[in-house]
C-alpha cells in the first residue's frame, strides 16, 4: 500500500474542455503519473479560466502543487493520466541567503510552459530522497513565494555555479541518489583544464590546435625553465573559472611583468628573473596550476579576441551550434571575461572585419573544430553532456587554437542584442533534451509518494 492510500487520495482538477477531450468524467478515480511520482487521484472539473491542471494531496507533508496547463505532453492512456515529464534545475548545493533565482531558470520555465514540461529550480540539500519530493521554486500562480513541494523529476539539469559547491556532500548526494532513483542527470560537473588538455591531445588534429601546456608538478624546475626560454606564458588554475586566479608573465627589455586576476581586478608587478621566479613559485604553492604558452591573438578594435562556441545536443543527438561570439579583452585584463572588462560581439562582425567574404567559411571552421573537441570530450568523459562552451582563437598568422571547454558555460554572450534569440534556442534545446531523456528511459520505475 503506498502513502497515498494511507493518507487519502489526491484530487486533480482538469479544465472542463480538457476533461471532455480526454473522456474523463468528474468523480472518477484515475491513476496519475507526474515526473517520478505515481498514485491515484479523484478527478474534478474546473472552469477554463487559467487552462491549468491542479493537483492537491490531503497529506500534511505534501502541500498543494499547481502545474500551469500546457497540454502538449499530457496523455491519458489505459486509465493513467500522465501529466508529462518533470525537469529540475539544480541551482546550488545549499540555499544560502536570498535564494536568488538565475535568469536562465526563468527562461527555461517560459520554454517549459510552451513545450509541456514542468520545470522547477531547487537546491541539492532540499531534495527529500526518503519521501521522494523536492522543495523547489517556480512562479506562484496565486501569490506566495513560489517555493513548495514537487515530485522527484525525470531529469536533473546541473547548473551548480561554483566548483567549490560541487564538492559539498549535498551536491555529491544528488549524483548518487539520481542513479539509485533512475533519474537522468546531465552536465553533472565541471571539467578541469588539465583533463581537457589530456583528452584533446589524444587526437592528432586537435593536438595541433592546443597551445603548449604542462601540468605544474615541480614548480622550482618548470618555472625556471619557462622563464629562461623568455616567452610569455600563463599560470592557469586547473580548477579555475571565470578567469579567477589567472597569472600572466610577460618578458620585456628591462625584466618581467607579472599580472594576476582576482576579484574582478588585475594586479601587476615587475622585476628581474629572480624576483619573478620567487613570486611565481610562491603562487604555485597555493593551488594546482598549468603552465601554458600565450598565443598572439588577432586584435579587433584594439582588443585581443577569442571566440565562445556554444554547442548543445539537438533532437537527433548531434552537437548543434547555438551561438558563436567574439569576446574582446578589457584594457589590461589577462582574459576576455566580461567581469574583467571584456566585451561581446557577434562573431560575424569580427570575422567580417578580418576576413571579408571568407567570414562564413571561418565561422564554419571554428564551429567544426569545436564540435570535434566536444565529441572527443564526451567520448572520454562519459556521462551525459547537453551543452558545452568551447573557447577558441585565431592568431596573427591565421592558425586556430582551442583553449578551454566549459561543461557549464556562462550566458554573458546571450546578453548582446544580436544574440538574445540564441538564448531562446538554448532553452528549447535543453527542454527537448530533458524530455527526450525522460521518454527514452520509458519513464519506468516511477516512484510512489
């Protein structure tokens, strides 16, 4: 006997026109499936004011939950009313203060309404695996905070924003429990820079597009050797994000200049080889770093430019180009990140200025290179990747380079007016991918509440 039978049946209200269309009479008890939950509910008929489907449980530990009524995926087959797939967007490990809802979640929610997929945002620590429910957020239809209990989802889209959070017990538990409950988890974690380099360097073509890179294991010896060679190089945090902690060493006629990014600003220092050597060795003792040669990138409007290639899984399972944008470095910045003064342009504008009529061919070349890298990474990493952000560049002699791969790419490029439509496409592909995962799994093994 499931919990529903112990505490009384749920009640589900259907718009009158929908109930008639499905052939369900008021007062009838039907089986209901919603995400990973299934149980029984008495059907009541409501007037078609909002076009919504509402389900309420009498149990005190299950407050009312409302599903706005996109009917695209709602089905009534063999006596079971299937309300369609459910997607949870994991926005953090712990709620912290403020419970701020990222803009990308709101975009996904609007898209979910159009495509018939219930979507809510949640934190890892607020998934009640024992009672098979989730304290999640979506806009409240009738006032209130929007936070309430929802069923376990069919799929979880991991958008935990910081690497440090990925290591918290509540985040790790999500990965373990998702497997136990047969919930499809995608983009399950960040990719470190050294692992990315190792995987891509296993392919001959991609290896030729990678800057010289070494994992820093013997700082005293390796840093001394790189300084003696007299070429500009970076120290990149292996587990870094958003350009934080990046260090650049630049040779000059009177010695070396060293810049370090942290907290949105760049701090510069200068000195001879010995002083710079001591500084870099001291920095290298604090966290794992890579040594990487600096590439002499082409300039646009006086700024060093690389490109973000945003890829996602399409409906046929192939990698699809969603957006391609040029990113120009801020004055004095070591990277092209917006928080360090970077600026975004549509790639066509930059490539057109550089290559004129050959711009389209260059765009295709950069996209093809990124897809090859994505396929290589996915094959080696395993798991489910729904999207990747690849950073690529073109140097002063026309050679292309692959710098980084991001399993949870930021959305700064979508803020440009010419790229906002790409964000809509991003949301559609995420929702379609989640729905395909749910349908592909047959939505079997659905839990009882």
